[in-house]
C-alpha cells in the first residue's frame, strides 16, 4: 500500500466561513468544489481538508460523525512563533498563546468560525534532551 495523500473531512454548518478561514489565514487553496462541498490543499503538502455542509434538516445525531468535540486539525509548521504573530495581526483569536509541551513541541491553538479546532505545532527537543 502506498498512501499518496491524507484528507480530513469535516461537516460544518457554514462551509464558506471555514473555507475562507483556511484560505485566508492558513494558506490553503481551493482545489475542488461542488454544491455543498469544497476541497482545500496547500502547495507544500499532500494533505487535504474537505469541507461539507451539514444537512440542516437532519438532527445533529444523524450526522455521520459525532461532531467536532474531540477533533483537532494539527498542522506541523517550521516557525510557530512567526505564525502566532501573523495570526494575531490578522485578528485571529489564538487560545492561550504559545505553549511548550514536555514531550517536545511548541503549539498554538485556534478555531475557525464553525468551531473547528486547529493546532499549529513546531517540534523542538524536549527540555533536557541532547
């Protein structure tokens, strides 16, 4: 088996708002679209984000997934501090600033207009590592 790309599929209430967030603030671009669907990709990775509009006629439990409660889209980046400063200048709310985790990452967390949690992570050696 050869994996050629990874696609995260998200069902959201306002597909346009999520698409604008990812294209405006996280440098994704639209590569495919149809009624109620858009696929986003960055030029520097094969990963994709597919956005579908939730059918407002269906109750939330009838959706295929159980919602976004425990889901986060994590993007590994090369300079989380620069991303943090740029996003703040653009007016994006970053929850809690930059955190350094003991297992070796610096991370910021934000959310798109539909509540999709996005984490930007930069891997760094853990404290005390050689």
